[in-house]
């Protein structure tokens, strides 16, 4: 019984460590809303398989995302980038919780629950 409890505790800690290292974990299944200086808003939906989809105005977009080795920067590579958007678009990244609001790369961001 003691061996089972130790194994269960180790497994729980290992799983927690994996999620703690994934700065993107809170974004899977949720919506990241970005607003630029002109007020233009985009909604981005990240997937654990390093793909994303999104909407900006009446345009849908999709592509792939990649973190740098230190997990401090994300680069989005669009299949077809929205107007006036560099491709790839790279920006600082940090872990956030649902409900957080922050600024990065000249944009205001909010992480909201679910696909909205």
C-alpha cells in the first residue's frame, strides 16, 4: 500500500511539473482576445498540437505556433496572414490564468474561458 501511495504521489507531482512548464496550457480550450492600438480585436484559439485558429473582423485564419527554447517568445505562422500582420508574428509569452488581462507587443490581451 505504501508503494502505491508513493507511486501515486510521484505521478501527481510529475503531471503537475509538466503542466507548470507549459506556458500555453491555460490557453487550450479557451480564447485569447487581442486588441491592437486602433481597437481592432482578434480571437485566437490555441491547440496543444501547435496549431491555432482565429477570427479578426469577418476573417478566419489558422496556422501553427512555436515557442522559443526558453518558452519566453511565441511565433505564429499563418497559412494566410490577416492584413498588416507580419508572418510569422513573434511576441513575448508568459503563463496566464483564465480571467487575466495583460499587455504585450503593443496589444492588450485577455484570456477568457471557453471558445468565444
